[in-house]
């Protein structure tokens, strides 16, 4: 055997084992049969390929294997070894040598052909619960562990009944490698293993260490009934793609890593209720989410100062499915703070809190680490439990984080009282709690925030600085000590959407960007930005110079004072020539209030820009638009009035009407808005065309009076002439 050291590995002083491909599954032709010697308990000296056929039942072997050769175990029974055996491959098959360095870690590539083979149907057991019974040869000076030269192929079952740390070399085959429960030994799984079967961890196994990485690219599953520990050398990424299963209470996965290293887990850690040791599986995925008898499905992970990633952007099956009753997740500080990254290509739900306690007592201390939602397309993560880690939460561009599932019992949240708490949102943050109020602060980034839960969500403090769009689809988003000054737009898309600004600075939304939608601002608005019609403001509305009101989406409804400046944008007012909606015989459409944008075939109607439901007068005007000024909108001409409706609405009346036609005469008693002529659609002649008739009648009366005077003057002149 020989070793190759190249590239970065050589620079790090890596010990590399390079060899030939694994051998075949069947015993070599011409192999020597030593079954009789084994059944007699005699020591066996190998002198080439050797085979043992184990009869049904259990055969305990108190002898040893030595010499040079290979050993194949076949048959239908179990061969139990009570003593350590040490033999070597024939010299012609040995190709590995080793070279070290000042900080070596070991990698194994192209492993030797197996020295030991367990055929399908047979079981080979190392030990009887003590410290001996292993087959191994350890010629390498590998740091931190003993690398076994005798690789093994398992197509049947290999059972490790040893209370010591062992290494099996490179494992291949498709069978079962099993360690009984409460067998306080440990298996060091070092290097890359082509094994495609199941590993049954009954007590403890180390998959990787600072001295060696690990790879199990083909392993079908790990049945974890003890502690499975993953670690890495410096600067290495360890990826485990298989599913993990638990069958009994008390198992966990501990993850450690070194600086510059990462552990990627792309499978799922699930309970198993069927399939036995060789094919663990779960009959119904929902069983992961509710407690089983005696909590046998309670499983957990302890991330100990490690950089861990769940998923690799190609799956939508979360690594830890379950709730606080069925799983626990601890982020711990060991040499460094931990980091957990979610990288999925579809929606996943985290139903349990991330804490920092000891094992199952996860909420006894806050977690010491940070969480990242990676910007992979489709990565949409829901926190359906209140989290308890003290650290940052980063939502990368293109990713989605939902706090709350939007269903009963699925409310989420973050540990906002933590010293290191903050949210860096460059993607989408969606708030969906249904019962528990949600309070968030220290939110930065370029991403968007959406409130879509029925429970109130509150943004608090001056450190709410995210620059993306703020959307409320339903429920209430309250502001406490913040005014969303950095958010590029505010959209209240649903009629039940509420933005409560009563605890914002000055109890006012100081708008410098845009506000639109059909929802309600609870409180006052001072705008130097853009407001689109359709929004309701329960308090005062003040539009300053630089502000703009965009008409066409319905009236802006204001319950307090209205003070105007800035611009009016009426380009979106629909053309009066637009076709009317089709009539229905069954349900005639009710008459609309003027200003709702309704039109009939008779032409343009009055459009209400601001429905001022408060009692005060509207003060100020839009820039360049005094009372009665002409406004071109939707291909038609209008005149603006600030005394429309019941006397204080801001309206656009058709330009064919008098400039004051929509304004109530001074001193006229006020009444319901619907009773005013300009607030009823379809009034025909009297609603907008009465003043030309009145003018014509007045002119006719003037001409008749003048003609009468002239006639009287002529008659009087004639009489005087006749008397002279």
C-alpha cells in the first residue's frame, strides 16, 4: 500500500491512504474452508483467502485469526468472537503507506479490497460486551485515533458488542452495522465509506473528528438510538445526506466543527415505528409532530460551537420535524458561538424552539448562536414556535421567514430580549400569529415585512430601519417609537388591514415614501410622500409641500382635520367614456355616492378625492389648484372644490358645472352627505346641468325688461310732442 499527498492536503500535512477498489461480494474462488477449525475453537492461521460457513444459531469462537489473507463469513448463523484477532492482507494487496505533518488529519481514498467480508444472511459479532473480540491491524501512526488496515464489507450483519473505541477501516457493502444499546463503546467512522446499508448506533459513534473527516454518500439510513457525534478537521465541510431515525427515547445528534468548517445535514431526523433495524421508516409523517407513548419519539440535536446547515437547496424536508414535545434543538457556545443555516428549495416548518439548555431542558437557557435563512430560490421557512436563542436572524435575499404558521397553536416569535438579538432582513419577513401578540425590534436590511396574522404585531424602537416594503394584508401592525421612516412603501391591501400609529413619534405617521391600499391608519398622517386614494385615516391628515395625493383608487377617508398643500395627481381618474358595468335584471345595482368613481352614460360625474368625515373645514389647497380651478383627468375636464359633499369634502365636479356647483352655499344647514345633490349619482338634469338653464332664463328676463323700457320711452315721447 502507498500514500499520495497532494494539493492543499499536502500543505496541511495530511495523512492520506490511497488504494484500490473494494472487492467482490462472494468469497474468492479457491478459498480455504476453515469452518471445522472454527467450530472446534482452534486458532486459525490464514495463508490466503479463507471462508467460514456459520450454521444456524449462535457460534461462540474463543480462538483467534492470524497470518496473511482474507476472511469471509457466510451461512445463516452468528459467529461471535471473544478474542482480538490480528492478521494482514497478502503483501501483493497492500498499497498504503503514510506520511504525516505538523498538524495532520487523515483522509482515505481508493481503499484496499476488504480483508473481511460478511455475506448476506450471516452475522459476525465482535465481542460479548467486554473489551475484546475485534479483528484489526493498526500499522499507521494516525493522529487522534487508530486507523484499522483491515477494511470490511458487510452485506449481512456486523454487531459491535464492545466497550472500547474501535475503527473498522473502510466499510462497504449493503447490510447492517449494529451496536447494541447501552454498550458503552464507540465506533470511529473515519474517511469515505461506500457502504449503502444501515448503521444502527445503539450507544455512541463518532462520524468525523478534528483528526479526520467523514463521508457516507451511499448509506441508506442511520438508526440512532444513542449519541451520534459529527465533527470536522480545520477548514473542512462534512456532508451527511442520509436520514436519521430514532426508535427509543433518549437519542441525540451532537455537532461540532472547527474554524472554517461546516457540517451539512440534508436528510431528516425522524421517529421510526416500522422496518426494524434493517429498514427503519415512519408509517405517517404526522407522528413526528405529536408525542408517542412514553415519549419514545423525543429526539434532539446539540450544536456545540459549530457551523451547521440543514438542507443543501435541493430538498424541502426539514431536518428536525416536530414540536417542543417531540424534539429539542440546542445552540451552544464551545470555542465559538454556533450558527444554524436553513437551505431548502420549498416550504418547511420549524415547530420547536431553539434554545441553549442541557439536552431535553432546552429552555433552561437561551441559545448561543445565530440563524440564517439562506437565499436559495423557494427557501420559505416558518417558525411555528417562539424561539429562544440570543443572536441574530438573517433572511437573505430571495428567502422567506414566517413567524407563525397562521393556524391555531402555530404562533412564532424571536427572543427579542437577548443582548445579541437583531434581524437582518434582505428577503421577506412575514408575521402570521393568530393568538399571541408579536413584538419585534432591531430590524434592518433591504427586505420587506408583511403582517398577515390576526394577532397584533408591534414594531418598536428607533432601530427598525429596514428599507423594503411594509404590507398589512389583515390584522393590525402597530408602531411604538418608530415611524417606518426607512420603508420604501406602506401598503394596506385588505379592508381589514390596520396600521396603528398612536404610539409612533408624535402619534403620527410621518410619511416620506408612499401609502396605498384599502385599509386603515389608526392615528394621524403627515405626508411629504405619496398617498393613494382608498385609505382611511382615523386622525388628522396633513399633506405638506412635496406631498402628493393620487386620485383614482377611491376616496381618501379622513376622520380628523384635513390640511392640504403639495400636488394632486388625477391621471388615474377613469375616463367618463369608459363603458358602464353590465346591468343585471335580478339584482339592480344600488345608486352610488358621487365620488365613488361610478359613471353613467350621461357623462362625467363628481369624483370625491377626500371624504372628510370630520366636522372641521378643509384648510389649504393643492399646489396651483384653488377653489374652482380646472383639472384635466381621464380625458375630461373637472373643477375642484374643497367644500364639496357636506361642506368639507374635496371633490372634482364636471367642468360643465358652476365652479361652486359642488360647494354648499355659505350658511346652508348641513345634513347627511347622501342628501346633498352632489353626492347622489344619476340625478340627471338637476345634478349638474341646471345652471345653464338658469343663466338663459336670467338673460331672457333682462332682455324683456330692456325692451319694455324702450317701448314705454317711445310712447311717452309721442304724447309730449302732440301737446306742444
